[in-house]
């Protein structure tokens, strides 16, 4: 409840015959045009002035933070005097996967046309036999167990099984083996229902030596991967798999879950667990002084404890200074 302040006057501000009018001043929150509560005002009182005050500027801030369990989240710089505008949950950057076969060579730079430093290197596999080129196919994921890969045989060599979940890759190769014609199996492993699996394998040809050299390589520039000091692969081939990120995806607007609960802190206790995602937080900070707007002509005393400006100015976000004469 906003306090009402009597204004000291000697004599009182106004006397009409035997009726004394005592001045009163109160400050109330603004709001949409219509009824505003002024505690203590009466219909027989006389409204003298209604002044609308509003901060003339608000400084917007946008920051990205890591998601987490529902509860406190740190937003450096935010304070309880700020206004929370939006909290958007962003999925991890989506990825488009690529796989290419390049000639091996001396340890050092290797050209992978199209790869960029913003991409993610998933694997680099060395195939000693240049004729043992890979076969790659995309299949639907499913419950852990048998998965159909048409054409694969137990004489073939499984190179990799990459799971794509909403575009995000993860390497499940260690879970899978070729267990029969047209079949790979990961019994007891990951349930990939609703995902896609990119399966790469080598046809049974002359004997080949396959080595996983992923740990040796990094993306060092446009169209370049490098393993200086690593394995020379001259005479062989490298099967390079990498992922290219696309724009981040807004998964959900969860603004309504959050409030600013303290310095550097927003909170959504009981709300969404955003672990593994990012949160884009938008808020405004009051800046500068206030500006005043005289709205006296819009308002009337419409009932006990009520003034009204239906059809008038929306004062949401500001406050009203109300001066009236209280009839004794």
C-alpha cells in the first residue's frame, strides 16, 4: 500500500465556506488506462493533480549462459532493479555431417576440401589398403540390439557408427559389432530410437590395416587438417568425418519461468531443466533520470479509493504522483 503524505500548511490549502480541504500526496504504480487504486481518497474529495513519472531510458543487455538444473542461474551484472525481458532456451548448434576419403601422406598438413576451423572433427581413420574404400549408409536408430545394414557381411570391417541426435553427432562405434549378414548389434548399449545412425564399413578385400588416428589430427585452417609429429600415411587413405554447425535453434521461450532473485541471479525453481543447452537472457537496466507528464485532465475520482482514466494514457512501467484535497 502506498503511503499518503499530508502536506503541512498553515493555514490549510483551501477553505470553502465552512468546509476545510486538507492536501494529500501519494505515489502509486502506473498501469493500463482505467481504474487505479488511491487508498483513502473519497468521491467528495477534490483531485488537484496526477503526474506520470517514467524512466526515460532503459539500457538493454543480452547475454548467453549455460543452462542447468531448475533453480538459480548466474547472469553476471543483472540486479533486482533490472527488468527481465526474455529467457530463450537454445539447443546445441545443429550439425550437418560430412565424410570424405583423401590420400594419406607425410605427417603434417592434409587437404580436406571444404572443412573449416568452425567445424568439429569427428574421426580420421587410416586405411592402409588403397583399394579398400569405405561404404557408408544411413539407417534409422532403434532400441539397443540388432540393426539392419543391408549389404554388410561378417567378412567386412566396421569402421564407425555415428549417432545424430537432433543434428548433434556422437560416436557409438565401440558399442557395435557385425554379428551377421545385414546386421550390426549393440545389445546392452545406447537406445537410439528417433535418431539416425551413419554406418561406415569396409568391404572384404585384400588384407588391410586400419588405424584410428583421430587423436593425432586437428583442424588448423580452411580445408586443412594436421598431424605434425604423428603417423605418416603415405600410400594409404584417410577417411575423414567431420560436422559443420548451422545456426543455433530456439527450442523454447521459458521467460515466464524466471525471475530476477538477486544480484547476478535469475531463478526458475520448479521449471525446466536446461542442462546441455544454452540460455539467451535479455534484460533492461534503468538509466538516467525521470521525465514527468501531467495527466490531471485524464483522471477523475470514480469511487472510494479509486481514480480512473479509461481511454487515456497507459502508464505501465511508471508511477503516478497523485495530489488531492481531502474534505474534512
